[in-house]
C-alpha cells in the first residue's frame, strides 16, 4: 500500500486517465465507418498505449526513432504522474533489496545501489502535475474533436 496522503492525487490521476482514454476512444469510434473498424483501431491504440507506458518501454529502454509514441500515450502520462508521486523519495529497488534472508553479496549490492526508481525510469517528480494537466488536455481535445467530427461527418437520419 501507500500512505493516505497520496490517495487524493492518485484518485485525480485515475480520473484524468479515464477521461483521456474515454475522449480518445470516442474520437476513434466517431471517425470509424463501422463497428468492426472501431474495434480494431481501439485495440491497436490500447495496445500501443500499454506497450509505451513509461514502465515497459521508456526513453532509456527504447530506440530514439520510436520513443515518440510514449509522448502520445495516455498510459505514459498516467504512469509518470503516479510514479512521480509515489516514488519521488524512494531510493531502492524493492524487488532487489527487500528479501527475507539477504546474502552478504546482495546486502553489499543494495548498499552500492544509489539509483532509485525515478532515475531508473527517467522520471521527473516535478512533472507529475503537468502530466495530470496533459491528461485532462487530451480529454478535452479529443472530446471536442469527437463532437465536431460527429456533427460534420456523421449524418444521422431522423
């Protein structure tokens, strides 16, 4: 778990992420000619968002020619915001240094390890609030695009 003082920020980030994904998928569905195309595009979009989310692929682990995808991924900004809030003062890897029976080698390796989660994933703790703002901007922009495109391109019969 995490401390209760982080809950409000976490909840705000989840709401912003949901709104951004909702707006993006609304735009994709409005621009698609059929349900089948909308489903295929939505699946592709969600796959790319999940892959380039800042955790599984980030600027340190991906080639420069493809890393631009993370900057248009809703999941990236969600991860950056939550990780920036929860791990900004965390300096050790929990999966390496939290063992029940540490060996002397592991204890020394953990003592020598001065790279925290923020450095390992190239996170900037000061970027957590702008990331939430970007998520809300995605939401508003794609909702507006969806409404405009529906009113211009989709002619429903009355």
